[in-house]
């Protein structure tokens, strides 16, 4: 039985989000590690739009509320194709050595990504906890 039939696609979506956020965290950490490397161009992983498209193309019906995420059949295959897009982000004013890493900007993105990662983990934990309560019959 596929995971999405047993648990719904929310778990798959959160799992994919965690994978992509972990990849993005590694890229940002690499940018920070190379803050003094001459000629280094920072990179980032863009995946939010790709995730949104996968959810919309997955055979789902539009939600009455545009802020809701439609999660119905066909989403699983579309989610598996989401890999994110590597984007080079040169600083508008690189340093004298050609390094394009802006420390404050990278630290902000690192913090934001970590917060979003933690939020996804909390949602996934809550989902599993709700399922456990349903199995026990305590809901």
C-alpha cells in the first residue's frame, strides 16, 4: 500500500519539504564557510514554486480558500519529481577579492530556513501523534 493511500499526501509533502530544506541548509552553510574565499559566488536552492506546481498538477481540485493547500490523488508522483533549482546569487557589490557572500544576508537565510525546517518537523510530529491517538482510539 503506497504511503499516500495510508496516511494521505501531507506526510509525503512534509518529508519532501524536509529533504529540500536540508539541502538548502547545506548550501547556505557552504556559502558561510566560503565567506573569505576569493571569487566565490554564493548559491541557494529554490523549490517553493516547484512544490506548489507539483501540488497543483497532482490531479487535485482547487480549494475554496486560496490559502489552503490542495492535497488529493496524483500528488505523490508529482512530489517525487521536485528536486529544487540551484540558483547562483552573486552579491550586487562583491568584495575586492570578487567574493559575493554577504554574511548578514546568509545568516538571515540560514535562520529562516532553520525555522521553516523546525516548523515542518513539528507538523510531521503532530500528524504522527494524531495518527497514534486515532489507532489507540483516544481522539
